[in-house]
């Protein structure tokens, strides 16, 4: 059964690779996009009230019949330079992201290096602007040792020792691309707000399956915002949204959560977060999280609302994010 199950997907996958002129697949994305900031814009390197932070997000999505898709990201970013008594800074960050399908047989890996420069626009340092640049390397791998193809079928059944007939797909070349972004920030003691634009591969990037340079990986453009507002000393609200456009397809996800602090010590925050997000035309996404000192975790579950959902196929997705921050300032931890 495993051989038959794997034969059907790989045939479709090979057909897709070999017949299209342009790579039209969508980039990996998260429901908790705000917990994977470097996948949204290079301007978010060093953004936030911390010297540096480490973040990880794991997403698992099942389409039924044992067909699982998983996406994971791990990032580290922080400020390498910040003048004393100033909100201006230079930030850097690195992101590892991997999209896996067919039980890990197909993997697409992204490595991104980012740099951002934030400048205050007024003497009270309420308004600021950030510019960011990033370098991206992407590599796709297919493990043909776990697959069977028509060329391996003989009178005795499938023989994986035989060649697949697709030698060019066993070593798909990696490619490099760039990203850039611009971010406006508004910061007070009781509120923070970010509004940004970013582009990925806006300079056309060649991605050739057969090393012929004939395929192009289409650019992606993001518009995003994040607003955090203290309602009381113990309660805040965070609202985020992300609009993406790629390959003629666009989508928006937005929502928010309330944070409830139950600690009187700002050096040891304890905050319970609860809320919900909505991916337009697709899913409602409940959100639950908790902050304990410098650690934060959150879980979401995509509940599909699409009318095209099949009764035998579920594309609901589970996500878990983990965050560690090593530095705090006098700002209320609800606004970190």
C-alpha cells in the first residue's frame, strides 16, 4: 500500500515540475505569522522590546489518507547597535524555514539573513521608520529512494533498485534571491503600532529543475500591521493582520488576542493570552498562549470554513510557537 500511495503523488509532482514554465507554488506561511516575523519582512529584525530573541513555529496540516504537510521555522534576531538614550538601532536576524510534504520525502528549505536599520523621526521618539534587506537561499530536495515510478514497474511489481527515469529531479539546483521592506512605527508607553510593506524575489529569481534556467519563482508582496494597546495595568489587546499577493493569488489573515496579567512583578511576568484570527474565505483560528518570565508559547488550530471542503479530506492545521527573550526594559511586559 505504501508503494502505491507514494506512486500517485510523485507522478503528479513530476508532471507539475516538468510541464510548467513558471513556478507557481505559494511560499510557506503560518497562522501565527506574528510569531515568525522574519518570514514577513526583513525590517522586523531587532523589532520589539528586547535585545535579542529566539523564536520557533511548527505547523502540521493533514489532507487525509496519511498525506501530511508540515512547516517549521526557527529564527534568531536582535540589536547589534543602539546608541544610549535613543530608540534608533541596527538589527540583524537569521531564519531557517522548511516545508515538507509526502511524509518528508519532498522538502523545500529556506535560509534567510536579514539586516534592518531603525531611525527615530522626532525628538520624543514616538515615530520611527525602518528599512530592511535580506538574502534568501532556497533548496528543494526529493528523496527518490522512498518513491516508486512507472519506470520501476516490471512483471514482479515495483523494483526500487531500477532507475526512476527522472535523474534530473534527484539534484534540483538551489537558488538565491533578495527581499526588502519598509516599516513605520508608532511607540508610546501605552501603545505600539507597526505598519509595513515587504517584497520577496521582486527581482526575478531563476529556479530550474533541469538546470536550464527557464523557470522563474514568482515574487511575493506583503502588507502587514501589528498594534498593541494597554487597556489597564493588567489587560492589553494585540491586533495583527497580513495581506499577501503572489502568483496572481492574494489572501488576508487578521485578528487579535487579549492578554491578562496575573503577576505584580514586572521582572517576572505571567500573562494569559486568548483570542482568534480569521483567514478570509478559509478558516477561523482560535489562539491560546501564555507568557512566563522570558518564555512565551502559543497554540492555534485552523478550523476550515471553506464550502469546498470534502467530507473525506480534512485540511485543518495545528500550530505551536515558542519564544525566548533575554532582555527586558521598563516597558510593560504586556507590550513586548
